[in-house]
C-alpha cells in the first residue's frame, strides 16, 4: 500500500478531493483511476491553439505513469533553453512532477518578460473554482521545479469571434488573469490533506449535489447504497408542494401542509394548480375535455416535428460563432386522415460542410404546403426556422409560411392536462413519461450508451479516428432518437384530441 501513497497527485485528484473526500479516496485505490487516458485537445481546439502559438512545441500526452519521465524530459528541454524565445512560442501540454510528488500537465506555458506564463484552456465563456484550483496546483509545481512564474490565467472562448474558415482560429480565445484569486489557494496544505486522507479510513458516503458535478461521480451507485440518507421516494417527489410553484408551496407549507395530499381543492384558485393536486390525490392523470375541440379542429396531414441543435464552443463552419445554436437534425412524423404515418428526417454530416441549407431545403420538402406542424414548446423550432429564413433569402418565403402553420402543444397541455409522474415539470422528458411511458427505453437509449444527449452523440461523431461502423451506429442512434421524439408528440396530440386520461404510468 505504500507504493499507492507514493503515486503523484494531480489536478484530477485535487478536484475529486475538494468535491468529495470519499470519491478521492476510492479513486486512489481504484486500478482504473491511474490508467485512464489523458485529456487530449480535439482537433479544432488544437487548431485554435496552434493559431495562437504557431511556433509551439507540443508534448505528447503520457498515457501511463511509465511514460511520464520521457514527457517530463521533453518538457524540461523545451523550458530550459537559453535561446531568445520567438513570438508565438509556447509549450502545449507541459508535463512536470515536483519533489513533493505533485504532478501537472499544463495546457499552455509561454514566456513573458519576467518569467513563464501559464494558461488553462477552457472551451467555455467562464471558468469555475476547479479551474482556479488546477492553475494554483500548476503554479506550485512549476515553482517547486525551479521555474519562475510571471502570471497565470485562463484561455476562455470569445463569443464575438466569427470563424472565417480554412482553419483560421486566431482570436478564438481571450485571456483572463487569475492573479487576484490564486493567493487564496493553499496548495501545500491541500497536498498534505490529500495524503492524510488517502492514508486514513474510508470516508463516509454523503450523497449530494457534488455527486453530479463535472460529469458525475463514477462511484455514485456505491455511495447511494452505503448512504444513511436514501434518495427521496418517487411518490414523495410527485406529491411535493413544489409542483404548484415555489411561491404557493411556501404559503401552503406555512399553513401546515407537508405535501399536496392534505391541500383542500377549494383553497386553490388556479385551475392548473387544482388539476395537478387532483391528479396526485386521485393517483392518476387529469385531462380537461376542452382540449378535444382544439385538436379536432386541426386538419390533416399533421406533421409532428422535432429539432436537435448543437452549440459548439469552437465553431466548425465558416460564418458561425462560438455557442451559436445550429440545427443538426430534424425529425418529422406525418400523420394522414386515414391513420397512415410516414417518418422523414435529416441528419447533418459531422465531418461535412455547413448543413443549414440542406437542413432547410429537406425540411421544406417534407412539410409540403399544407397541414399543421405540431411541436412541443414550439418556440424553439420557430426561432431556428427564423434563423434559417434570415440566412437564406431565396428560402425565406417558404420558411415563413411554415411558421404560420406551427401549433404549439405545450400551452395546450399545460392548460388542460396533468399526470403525477410529471412531478411539477413540463419538460419534454416529463411529458413523454406521462403520455408515452412505453417509449422511455427508446428515448433513453443514447444515455445508456454513455451519451447524455443527442448533442453529445453528434460531438462524438466529430472526433477523428472514429471507424466507419461506429460512425454509422451513432448516426442510427441519433436518427432513432429523433423519430422516437416525434412519436411522443403524436401520442400527446392523440391524448389531447380524445380527451381521455392515459393509463397511470
């Protein structure tokens, strides 16, 4: 066990320890924790750094502890040269280990007039506390290795940047100085505290918000099993006073109510609140009959529509900006009067050119010239169509015509329906659990494959080195996800039209 305690401490260890001592303790004993592949910049991030530092030396990331001495030797060679440093020089991925067994892989090291300048790269518009902690640890390691540090900062995405194309990413990042906040980070004490923690007994499980931060904890399941504070019961969440809104919930709590079971219906003046409380108290959905007339008035064919978009920190397509919301997929289920349905869709090529024109043209072809276009929370689709109309003057009249056909099922459902499983939420995921519980396995398929969202799947498709079969599998998963979402829209429309409560989920 003494060899374990000799393993260097890096900024991932520090992040775990600062968030949860148990997670840090378990990760130091978990054999996978020290064989994980290092973070490697994506091709576009690497291109952006190369644009900022065209003469940079890049240190290949060490994949195992045995590769660290070579990486450190390369780093020392780059940093210890006596030659005049030219403009545009830097070391990307500098690897150092100090004599107190702290380890750093520094994103960017460059030379200033009075010492080295360190930068942590974040594909975000702001940093967080863990970024500052990591920068403080890097500064500690550099100093203990005998290098003078002039300044430390973050490289954050500048949202005013517009990508001109041809790999020209100069200007994507802006510098933020961390000098005002670094002094409050007692790194030496932290390192001592981590060593004490890892040599001590297993810390208690204390599930909380930290369990889901930074992508979630790999030991979540173990902690919830061991915790003396189990997660809230599903029924408890569904009956929470919060389902009627925080303000009214506070009033009801002050009146002595612990949940909505004891709330008298006559005390609720808002029909939506009455519907939610009634649904929980009777243990099943409530659907007002007024919804039926609105739905029956809609002609056929009906088009159930869903969009998927992505907002990339580093833009891929010329003329786009960081975090600009760009459409990547549309899915449409067309329902005819005789009950016949058709599925149509478009999915952008993650390795291809700007997909927006093809997206718009194929969408117009599938929607045709007549029939309502049903969407849930249709403001999202409406804004994307407006963006496309502003971008493509020749397509604008047809796209504007689609806007006139949009029918938003969100306000209709909110005005007439409630199911206890929604637990006060009107998100698409919540409404799908209520109206189409049989589709939940299909909706969550991409999550079970390790991707939190459709956007994450598309981002995975952008990575180089992905083999053809994996690429096709991911595309198929994205298309299936979009088709399932249109099925949910169809289920909701059918429910509202027939004004009959759906089976309790």
